[in-house]
């Protein structure tokens, strides 16, 4: 199974490697705008409990970025299933369905990590201060896996390209602004806050912010991300297996 996972992953890596320069340049645009507009512009007039608003903002941008990149990196599977009909090649190939899902998810996570590394370098250049530990990277990997799995599940279920866009509108976009990325969830009404704090991006933002500041991370948040990742992998694998019947 490990060889099958590597085969699927390697195919996506070859595609990414040939487009690496364009990928890196395109992933610098949004972080630069966030850092300039919120970090330098709006951030100068915002006070936070510890450090600067830029230090508060960067972990949120990392969580937001790894969500978007991992999700969008795997959505081409939808075009392979609906339009190109090339997904049947994987179905007919002598590989384990679970290996295909894992290979695709890990390839999307890699894109998210490369994009996160770009943001880290840019934020350091802008004067941000935070710690990067193995747990910090592991949380980014977990977050990427969760949203890559959501993207894969959407690709298995949704029938049209327009409906794939609605996933961004109704799921990713609200989380982008409400899940502790730009401001603390404590500012939200209690009922809304209780719901928002059930979502995976909120726990990723909490963990990255606490680890980056040197505080003790919440094991509860780590456990929540594990549950989301395990559930997403199971649902994605089950959906892909149904195509093989």
C-alpha cells in the first residue's frame, strides 16, 4: 500500500515540480496583501494582549492559507471524474482505493506546506515573531489533510463545476473570516462562538497561535483535529470505493 500511495503522490509531485515557479509566485500575492493591509495598515491601530497584531495575525493566515491551498489542490479530481473521465484509469489500476485517496491528500498537503513556508518567510521579513516547532508543522499538516479530504469528498459527491464553487462560498469563505484568523472568537456572540469553536479551522488557529507564542498547546484541539482527519479519510475512501462498484 505504501508503494501505491507513493505512486499517486509522485504523479502529482511531477506536475507540481514542472509548475513550481508559477506556483510560488502566485502564492505570494494574497499573503503579501494580507500582511500589508492587516499587518502594517490596520494592525498598527489594533492592540492585542501579547505582542503585536502582526504576531497575532500570521498564525491565522497560515491556518487560512493551508485550508484554501489544500482544498483547491485536490478539487481537480472533480474534473477528472465528471469531465475528463480519467478517474476510471485509477479505478482500473491495480492499486488500493485507500492508497489513491491518501496519495492525493498528501500531494495537496505538500502544496499547502510549500505555500505556508512562503508565508513564514514573508512574515519574518515583515517583522513578525513566532516559534516554529515540529508540533507547529504537524498542526499545519493535520489542517491540510482535513481540508484536502473535504475537497476530495466534495469531488466525489458534487456533479457540476458551479456546485464546487458553492463549497467555497458556503463553507470555506465563512470559516476564513470567523474561525479566529483575523480576530479572537471571544468577540463573537456566545451562541455563534460555540458553533464556530466546533470547526477545525478554529482549532488550527488556536494551536498555531499558542505554539507560535510559546504557550502550552491545547491537547483537546489536537484531538479534535485528529477526529476530523480520521473521519474525512474514512468518508473520502468510502466515497471513492463506491465508484469502483
